[in-house]
C-alpha cells in the first residue's frame, strides 16, 4: 500500500496512478482549500479500500448520501470506482471460513454497502453483487433467478466479478488478481491457469483487467470453460476499460495519450487529446462510436466537470476541447457514456455553499448540461450519483443503486425510464 509521503512527493505519473486508485475529486479552488487536509488524512485509508472493477463492465462505486442528500459529503470512506487501478496490496486470506448465517447477516443488513455488481448481458436475473464486510474480506452474492435463491462467499477485499458466457461469472480475488475463478451455478472453480501466450480477445471470451505491482494494466481474456490468456496492451496503459467490444485507456508520458482497440487488442490506435496531469474520465463508447474524455480529476473523491475533449471516429487525431459553462454551480460526474451519438453523464450540481442543487442523468451539449426527464426521478436524484455498472446489450445499459436496501435500478434508454431489481 502506498503511504502519504509517496502520494504527496511522488512523480507526476505515480501520483496520478495512486490518485486513480483512491478516487477523484473536483478541482475547484474553494473545495481544495477547505478539503485538502481532510482529504489527505482520509485518502491514506481510502487507498487501502478503493476499488474500481473494470472488466467488460465499468463500475463506479456509489457513495451514499445522508438520507436527504442535500449536503455534499467530504471525501468518501468507501471506495470510488475509477477505472482499473488498485493499491499494491496482496489479498489477505480468511483464517476461518465464516458461516452462511454470518455472510447473510452482512448482505441483508439495512445499512449494507454494495461496492459493485455484474449482470449477464440480456438476463438481469443472473446477477452477482459485492458487499463490504471486513477490511480484508468482502461478501460475494450471486443468483440465476433474480435472488429468489442465492449463493454467498467471502472473498478478499479488492475482488471483482464480471459476466462470462452462458450465465457464468469470472471472479478475480484481491487487488492484483492473485486468482481468477469461474463461477458456474453454485460451483466456484479452482484458480485458472493463465497462458502467457498473447492473443486478442476471441469470440466467447471476456476481458479482465489485472493490476501489476509495477503499475499499468494487464489484460486477460477468459472463456466460460476456464481457459485464459493474456492480451497485448500498450506499455503503462492506465484505467483500461471495455465497453461494446472497444478497449480504451490512457498513458502518461510527456502528456496524456489516449489508446483504444476495436479488434480485441489485435491492434491499438492512439491519439493526443491535449495536456493532462490528472486521471481523466473516459466516456464509455462502443466500436465505431466517437471518442470523448472529461478532464478535471485531481485525485480525491469527486470528479468535477471542467472540460470535455472529443474526436470523431472518422478523424480520431483531431480533438476539440470545450470548457464547462460557468453558471455559479459546480458539477461533479459519476460516469459518462455514448448514447446513440449523444454523450450522457451521471451528474450532481452543487451551489457555492456546497449544497446539492440537482442530480440525475444529463445530456452534454457543448459545455452545458441538459437534464433528461425521468419516470423515476427519485432514483437518479441522489447526491454524488454514480453508476454501479455499465453493460452493453444492443446499446448502453446503466445500473444505479436505489434508495431502498438491496435494490438496484437500470435504464436502457439513456435515463428516461428505469426498472427496479433485487440485488441480494
């Protein structure tokens, strides 16, 4: 685990990577002055607990508000999901296996914290969710029938899960993925042997991101039968994500380089979107769609909308930077995706007194945001709104936590309509 001196005094690339591990925060001067000391103290703990699972789905951890959701919380005690980095900390194995009753007590508690989730594409009844239990262990719950029945398992902190083929899931145990296992029905398989022979992601395989201790990202392709191999990626690639069969991430050097592959890693393209010192928020975009990234993160807990950079799929080397319009409010982002050529974001507006003004799903129009009218505004109007998962099933699917215990909601039309599902 990184210590405070490493965070404060490290090289720019190291600081940016560690910042992405912990979470992301606004770059407004007033918040920085008030929160820097508090953020530094809390970030030391957050680095040990932060997790963003990016592997076919990108999950952004929801930081729950205070019930009314009208006052911006300080830096989060719970992890924030950026895209694919985690501290260099090996998983701690459980000494005693907890009972099923103990695990159920964690998952079913009224104040239980869900970190992330994975859903079999096109089958929301087939779901896996991760819940906080102890510092070194979390609880994994999974089902094939919408949680009418379920299985529970203690897993090391930093674990993540993603759907594979035929209703199976791939479990990565621990921050660096000390073991990958196939979950098929109630059965959790033995650790997968990963071939070091590099090849692109193939048909029926899902990409899974690992985080070596030396930084950057390693990509592994896993099939439902437990076969796995490494996938070629650019050196030092950071915040790697997969969405709609597109792989995308960025590399720090003299500036910020954006990399993507539309053929499973067989070939990679790169572009210079402009200077950058802190981790950007890469917009979820599928094969053939335009490219976009948001700038603004400074390495703490909230990600401000400072500017957006865009490039068309036809001319990916030509980037346009548009600054966010200033209207007296600050805007923080909890996820972004391409909805039929239109960029949409999960966003919260805060006034100069750091009180929540509005939250939900918004269209990005130039440097401005236009609210998407929703049939369930109480679902999306939460402070620090953030996605639990993104998936792609003939288009973007976005999952959010609900206000009620153990409920999640999804939208398949860009935030206009929402459906409720059980999550435990």
